[in-house]
């Protein structure tokens, strides 16, 4: 996979406030990168630099080999950008707005019409094409913004909360579109909705206080969760206390919790570790004539990993980020 975005010691300061602090990373063709961080972490500032809307204070950013400061027009030709809020012209219709964007991108005649029609079809905008944008729902406004971002079939796509305001069906449409486009593009998605990461991303970067704190696949980061590989067991309700006491006698297991699952089932929970071995625990309970009705190995949650990594990082409130 070839690098489409390259950040080298990227830094952005607003006076004494350092919004982006010495970030270095690359994003390759075929990657869908979830760019995560708490409010004020520096996500939007970073994306604005990559998109050419802000200049870095120090370091460099290149897109498809073009420096964002030295070659801004070449960069903008290769980027599709969906900013937060998807600003548009409210008195225009989606048809007139997308036609306007196509002309700015240098298309006219048959090619202009083809580009607009393709974007409209991909985002399912047919039924609202001739309504003023200001009258559209938040979800449709977002989809119009998405349509302008992909109209020129960019090599790099940068999106800030792309499914914000969408209903479940609209989210499904957008996620499918991202999957379909991912093979030959580099896609960066900034989001606070961690289910989006599981749905569409094959890589995750977490930042806080302007600093890059974690970089990996969703599975590799999920494995860092405190509860990853904890063991949950369900036994008959009248055998819960006996099972808890028996598990507590096994070597290396110091605590056994009882937790109530969302469906109301009472579960015994063995903390993760080498002693949380399902076969060993089940055999010990069977030896006491305690039937185990269900065994589950917990999968770590990205929410927990996100909190552990970012909540205790040095955080500077930043109105620009």
C-alpha cells in the first residue's frame, strides 16, 4: 500500500496554545482510518491542515506527494473534504449546488452532468434534488455535503463526523459507500461515535492534547481493554453462590464477581488473565455437580480503551481544535 497522506512532525500553535503537537504518521491507499480523540484534542485542526485550510507552524504534510503549503491547488484536486456541519448554501437546491461544485472542479457539459448524477445516485438524493437546502433535514444536508466531497472521485477523502444526523438506514447507505470506495482511496474519518470505527475502519489513531497516543487496528486496540478476555459463566440461579465460592478456590483467581447482563441473566465474572481458562473453570464446577449453562469470553470495548488512553493524558482546552 502506497502512502497517500504523510505527516512529518506536524505542529500547529495558536499563540501559546499548541493544538497539534509533533504528529508523524502516514495513511496508505486502501486504509480507512478512524481519527479519534476527545473534544479539543486537535483532530479538526489536523484535518484542516491536511486539507489546506490551515498552515502548520512546524513540520510538513503531503497529500499524494504534494506539499500542502507549497502546492495547495494540487492537494485540493486530490482531496474530498466533508467538514463538520457540512456547510452549504441554504438558498440553493442540491442540484444547483452540486452543479456549482462541479463547475468549480472544472467540469462542464456532459461530464458535469455525469458527475452530478453519479454523486446524487450514490447518496440517494433524488427525492430532494429541487428543494432548497435550508429546508432539508439534518441527515439530507449531511448527504448533500458528502456528495460534493466525492463528486470529483478524489484519491483522499477526509470526513468529520460523516454520519452525524443520519437515521439508521442512511448510516447503512453511507457505510456501504465508504466500504465500496475504500480499496483505491485513503479515507480519514473523525468521529465520536465508536460504533462507526467498528463498522467501517481498518485502522485507528487516538490523540489527546494534540499528541498521537495510540495507532493500530480496531482489534489490536480492543485487546488493550481492561476486560478483554474476562470469562463470564452462567449457572442455575440457585447455584450461583456455590459456583462463586468454588471458582474462588482455584489457584490464581482472587476475585469472582456476579454481574447482571442486559437480558437479566446473572453471570459470574472471572477477571482476565492466564487463570481465566474456560476449560479449567468448567471442569472444576462440573466436579461439584454445578452445571455451566453458558460460557462467554468478553471482548474488550473501544470505549474503555479510548477512555484509558485519552482521559488521563495532558489535556489543553482548545477552541480551535
